[in-house]
C-alpha cells in the first residue's frame, strides 16, 4: 500500500472487503503491507481502526532513512496498537554481504554471528513485532536463521552501537535496491535495473567488476545507457531510488 494503491483500494472497497471476510469468520487477522510515509499510514489506520496488523519494511539501514522512514512508520503503527510484521529485514540481501570496511567493524567489535543474523535480530528485538519475514535461498541460510531465532536474544547496547557504525559505512557505498523488480514492469527499454544495481553493490562491497555478469544480464535486456529517462521506474520504486542517476553511474562503471 502506498498513495496510489490506497486510492485504488478506496475506489474498489478493498478495506470493506477484508473487514467483511473477518466478520464472516473466514480470516482471523487483517492488515496490509505498507510502502509510504508515516503521515499516510496514520491517516489509513485512523480511518480503518479494524486493521489488526501492518507489514512494514524495517531494517537498521532504513530506520532513519528519509526515503523509507522505517522508524517513523513503526512509531505510527505502535501508536495505533497494531501488531507488526517486518519485511526486508536484510534489505534484499544487502545486509547479508557487507562491504569490507563494515566487516572490519564487526571483527573489531568481536561479532560472532553472521551479518544477516544481526540484521534479523535488530528487527526481531523491536516491541510489537510478531513476525520477521526473511527471504532464504539456501539450506545454509535456513540453518543460520534458525540458530539464533531458536533461543532468541535481543540486541544489546554494544551490538546496537556496532550497527550504527555499519549503517554509516553501508549508506555511503550501496544503492538500496531490494530486487522487488516493480520497476522492470514499467520500463519501456526493458532494462534489468535490479540486476545492474546488484552488480553495482557487489562492486562497492568487493571492489571487483564482474563484466561477465553484465553481459549475461543485459543479453535479453536493455543496457544501462539505453535509459531514456522517462522516470516511470522511479514513480513505482518503493525504495524511492533515483534510478536514472544511478543507471548513469552504473553505465560509467560498466560500459566505458
Ligand atoms: S527512466 Fe530509464 S530505466 Fe526508468 S523506466 Fe524509463 S527508460 Fe526505464
Ligand atoms: S523498484 Fe526500486 S527497489 Fe524494486 S527492483 Fe526496482 S530499483 Fe530496486
């Protein structure tokens, strides 16, 4: 739910529909996933107090981000007494593979868990969080997640401080794409935007360019430099990324 989809939901009676399902005993909890500013969230929850829960993008990188405003949205949901489901705790994998400088901070602080474990524990440590949705793509990731969630310990003060230092480092080096691919549905040039941002972030983390992957990703898609700057992708991007500017930087790196 964001401004545009809220408008459509009102138009088509979406809230009344899900409230009706609950009244008929067909579902126990109703709510929505949310990608916009805290003011609109406050407006929706005031108008529809029947909502039981809200799904929010929460991770330590986005907590104070002016574009995502995780912390401010979390505060609104708590003020309205809603249960919270967390999405993107590892920010599309960005917080599972940290830049070298951030890994140095983890070593210096004696961190024993994986980078992903701190990201997930950050979200799970917050009050009112009923569930943390973590995308996992391998058995190792499942085992890692289970290892620290089985006997869950909230982050302590030193760990919180370590994540604050890592936030500064990561914010300076990556494009905050979560690989949702919404932008690709809009792009008239069929540009594989999330794949290119993934390569850009890998370069930021490791200093290595992977031209082979760029050739593969661009085989059936437009090159980054083929962007015609129509802006359609930016209107839908839930992360509010300046995609046009980022593609110029990416093309400078990979196409020169
Ligand atoms: S601005 Fe560029 S990347 Fe975005 S939709 Fe238009 S052509 Fe595609
Ligand atoms: S819409 Fe934004 S966050 Fe989603 S894949 Fe595209 S650039 Fe990344």
